[in-house]
C-alpha cells in the first residue's frame, strides 16, 4: 500500500497544472477476499511542490527503490511506467486524468516471486479541499 501512495503522489503532483493547497488523496487496491476500504490521506501541496514533481517524488517514496520512467503529460492525462526493486521486484504503469482541482486514475503493477506472477490494479483519486491550513488558523 505504501508503494501505491508513493506512486499516487507522483501522479497527483507531477504536473504543473494542478493547484497548490490542501488535497485529499484516496487509494483503493482491491484484492480478492480483502474487505479493506480505500486509504484516504490529506496533504498540503505548496506551490513549489505542485510545480515540481521531483520534490513530491523524493518525499513520497522515501527511498530510491522505485524509478519512474517514460513520463507522458498531455496537459490533462499523465502516463508513466514504474519499476521497483526489493524483496519482490515489481513493474507496471499508470494513467491519471487531472484538472487543476481533481484527479482520477489507475496503476497496474506486476510482481513475480517463487514462480508466481502477482498482478494488482489500484484506483487513485484526489481533490483539492481548499487552501492549506496552518496550526494557528481556525
């Protein structure tokens, strides 16, 4: 799940066309027989972060185990490939449709371990809630 959020933040903030502010992100990674609800997290994106995908990527992923490549940004669709090393190496791709205040997309990942091929599709969404709120604001 941590990887899915990392990829989500890459997609959600990688294009300069999104607005800075307080965002709510949701990741739903349904698995057969798994009744987990989507993971929801809020994050304040500064104008600098919203305009620079590398700043969001370095903070979100927490390590250099995942590399994003073949990034294509049409101005409303953001597509990318990803490859991660680790105990179970994975690779895949994602597509996110976005506006300045919303985003929706999917991330497809494949991993292979002990002769088993594991595939998952995560659904991501985000929406801008408003300006960032500091602790002193009420």
